[in-house]
C-alpha cells in the first residue's frame, strides 16, 4: 500500500488514499507520510553490480566537486566536534554565511556559492537570530532557510525541504538534539544508522552536510576517537573536524595546563577518507563572528602565503587549459625554475 501511494502521480488522489488508510491502521496521516518516506528510502537502494578490475580501471574518472576545497565535498557529511563553548556553532554559521552570500572566504578558501539549510534545534529563535545577524546575514538574504525544530524521526519533513529548496549545504546543530529521546544510546553502534540514513538522503540531493557534535572530555581519547559516543558515528561520516582551544601553562602551577576562555585562537584538525588530513591555526574575529585562517600548524606564515599563491596560480593554469596537463607541463606554464619546483 505504501508503494502504491508512492507511485501515484495525482497528489489529490494520494491525499484521499492516505485519509482512507489512516483509520484502517489507527495511524495519523502524518505517520503514514513518514512511513512513505521510509519506504521510499528503502526502495531507492542502488542496484548491485559486479565489475572486473579492468572495467573499474577503464571507467571514466570523475573529479570531486567541493563545497569547501579540500575540506567538504558535495554530497558528503562532516562531523564537527568540540567541547562546549569552543565555538563549533559559530564555525558552522560562518560557513553558512560564506556559502549563502559568497561574500567571504571560509578559512582562506573560496567556497561554492549556493543555498544553505540550517537546522538549529539547539538554539532558541532569539539566540539564533542574534547569531545570524552578528555574522552579517540580512533580511534580504534568500539563500538561507532555517528549521528551528526538527528530530531524526521527521525525515519526511527534511526530504520535502530538500526537494523544494535544493540546498547545497545542510547544517544540523546538533546531533544530540535531533536524537533526543531515542531509545538507542549514542554509545551503541546501531546509533550510527541514524547518520547513515541522513547521509544517504543528503547524497541523493547532492547536498553537503555539517553535523555538529560534542567531543569526549576523556583525557585518554585522541584523534577522531574524541568524538562522543560510538566510533561508528565517525565511521558513518566522510570526515571529522575537531575544534580545540589551545592550552597554556597555568601561571600559578607550572605543571598544570589551562585554557583561557577569552583567547580567540583555536586549532582545527580535519581528517577524511580521501585525504591525509590537515591541521589549521584559526582565530575568532569577534567583530563579525567570523573565523580567520592563520596558517597550517607547523608552517610559518610566509610559507603559508606562498603556498596559497602557488595554489591560485596552478588553478588559473588549469582553468585556461582544459586539456590534460602533466606535472612538468604545469611547471613550464607557471614559469617556475627547477629550484622552485619542490614547494610547488
């Protein structure tokens, strides 16, 4: 019956049939629509195929499309983790502003300009209004839609918005809030099924996702293991961004490290399936609630500026030459000497 409803082209007849089914199963019309959304997702699994190795190697290579170059691809989801009050929500809003308006770079990178859906049950409407205004959003900005209240059980609501609005980026703040009241604990591997279902839906609509989550306070956890809950949560996402305050020696106790809540500097560690990862020095700008890229950890500022200049010059060469280019050909078109090739 659910499949029959999904196949109906007449929307009015579909509504009539839902109304007839509701008393039959003692279910509300809204519950039937959620069951339809679940059935639609279940029946849209890609067809399985078997490839020989030469078929795979001879298949056309597709370039990865990015929302944030090197950090967030189109159709993938990143888990943004930090301890409370470290600035993870402000970082997500900063990215939303850069994508929705195209007026700023995000951590030094030119982002894709497009639509943003912000799901923010963690904040009150008044608090969210203040945060967005502080970052620079105006009433005339049409590329941002907001869902103030939403839970993982309301996938049909999200799919309807994805269908109608077609966002390039979906920010969900936070994982804890959208799964509140779920019987399955976030420490269980089964909890990641929620994220897998969410990722699948975003991928179908070619929307990138930022899923804000809390970090583990345990001192023994390192790397991606610092994301709170089951490691399956991390495994369900394309990448993890870990935002950290920078500890300093306690002036009253040389053996103790403390964090200064007024210090605007942070370290952002980004790891993913498809890259070696990167660690960035970033700094919060309280004037407009943005985050500024200060360079990669371990790389001095002059070298970081030179790398950015090289990157932009290489991109200009590639844009001007649509045919395939080898490494030496790129070097020649850049006009660099043999001594300069190491950094390129």
